[in-house]
């Protein structure tokens, strides 16, 4: 794999430990026929250089909207209404579309669950990877094609020189995902955002793509923000995890700590819903009773209160802030129990034994 110094961009590296990505108090809203709805509220997270951070949460918790807010790719009805998104020392909120186009690909690349949304069916993959290189790098056509072959080799496309002339429909799903990763890495971005990159793939190909993402990080130093609903993927790939619920970050910290000793009752419930090893039939799964509240009818207090086994009077009326854990470790949670030493991971009467798994 080529080293980071061979990446085609020449911008200076940041000398300090400024995070590659820093999101502070982000609110994102959409105009709908029922009026404006805020679907991300007070979201904050950071990704440091070369770090791998996973974002998890049930369907509809705001993971993709957060990523699209970073990329400036919200639909025309969506808008960042509050907060800050900084890539290194550059503020992205308020950038013009033109300025955003310069940032995308060069500073941050994104891969999606479905590669067909990004790959143009009428152009060969060679053309598409070459174009991605030439958008930001001052390379001639020939040099860009050579670099494209290098990138396709790096992401594991077999016989890359001849596959350059293939069209997207001639590749398998896993190969299309590899091409999309090659395009996202074409200009050596500091940060790669991957939104459910393996969900549509079979298990073997999933493992190969996750391995590719891990290698990319290790060998190119690219930081990774990985969105997934799969806690097994989190523990395999990430160092830190951010848990989202109903548009808010409810817990974050080192993966090993959060997955073994969750501080937020939602994280604890999510963990109890994870299937054990397929061979272990002794553990029964528990779904989280109830559903994620609609953005139109968010509870006044804690958003998890209607489903929480530890709910108190205060939870129903007052919204808890995201605060650091009292033990001083790199952990935060949004729960009125956060400043006590009561771990919420014990038995939860609000959950029931079942074999269903929430998404
Ligand atoms: N264009 C839109 N207009 C209005 N609401 C939207 C729009 N896009 C997303 N939403 C709403 O924003 C909320 C968050 O959606 P988002 O796609 O970020 O969820 P997610 O966590 O990525 O879920 P999943 O795991 O299913 O991908 C949802 O309630 C969704 O209905
Ligand atoms: S604030 Fe209250 S309702 Fe919300 S998660 Fe904590 S204990 Fe449960
Ligand atoms: Mg999503």
C-alpha cells in the first residue's frame, strides 16, 4: 500500500493535536409539510488524526444526517441551524457550495451503504477514479490513470489494469464498494466517513471491507468515522464509540469501556439486544421496549425517559446535559445518573426476553 506521503495532495499537515473533525453542539433541521423538524440536537464529537471512531444507534437516531451535515450534502430542505463543524482549523458551517466542493474529496471522503448511489453507470470505473484524482490534484491524464491503477490495487481489485475499463454493473457488490473506497481515498483525505459500508454485503465480503478500512487507517493514517448499527463491527474496528439516540449523543468513550461498562441506560439496553456467539444458546436477547420518539413529538425531558427502566421524576421534566464521567476518564454521558456511581447496566425491567433484534 502506498504511504501517506505519496498521497497526491500537498497541503501542510497540522503540527498540533487539533482534532481532524470537531463537531460542537450541532443542530440540524428539515423543512417538512408539518413545519420545521430538528432531527439532530446538540450533537458533539471529535475524531483525532489517525483515530477510528464509531457512531452507533437505532434506525432514525440521526447518524446519517450528522454525517451529511459534515459533508455539506444535506438535501435542499435540510439545514445546520446551530453549532460548529470544524475540519482541522476550518469551520464548515456556512461554507458556500463551491467552497464545500473543494473540501469534499480533498480533506474528507465519504463512502455510503449503497455504492450505486455514487458510481455513475455510464462511465467506466477507470474514468471515475481518474476523475476523482484530477478534481483536486494537478496531474496529467496519464499520471492520474497510473495513480488510479495503484488505488485499485490498494483496495484489492483483481487485475486492476484491465478492470479500469469495466462498468459498475460488471463488478460484484463488494468490488463496487472497494471502488468507492478508492474514489474516497483518491486525494489522500485526512478523514474518511463510512456510513454503514458493509450492511449490504455478505458476511465474508463484510470482513474483507472492514479489513481494508483498518489497513487504510494503519497504512495511510486516514482517520475514520464509521457509522454502523452493528456493535460487533464497533468492537472490531473502532477505538472510541459515540452512541446516538433520538438525534442526540447520549454516551461516548473508549470502546472497551463503553461496551463493557455502559453508563447510559440506552447503551446498556442496546448491548443486551446483541446476539451472543451463534453457538451460545444460553443467553436470551432483549429488545428495548417502545420505539424511538418521532422528531415531531420529542419528550420535554430526557428523550429516553419513556423507555428507561431507571426513570425518575426529574427525567420527565428536565433534559440532562452531556457531561464527563466523575471518574475523570475520557467518557461522557447524557443521563441524570451520570454524576452518580450507579452504573445503569443492571437488570432492566423495561426490557423483555425475545429473539428479535432492533436495528
Ligand atoms: N430529508 C429529510 N426530511 C425530513 N426528515 C428527515 C430527512 N432525512 C432524514 N430525516 C429524519 O431524520 C431522522 C434521522 O435520520 P437518519 O437518516 O440520520 O437516521 P440514521 O440514524 O442514519 O438511521 P438508519 O440507521 O436507519 O440509517 C429520522 O427521523 C429521519 O426520518
Ligand atoms: S436521565 Fe433518567 S430517563 Fe434518561 S436515561 Fe437517565 S435515568 Fe433514564
Ligand atoms: Mg443512516
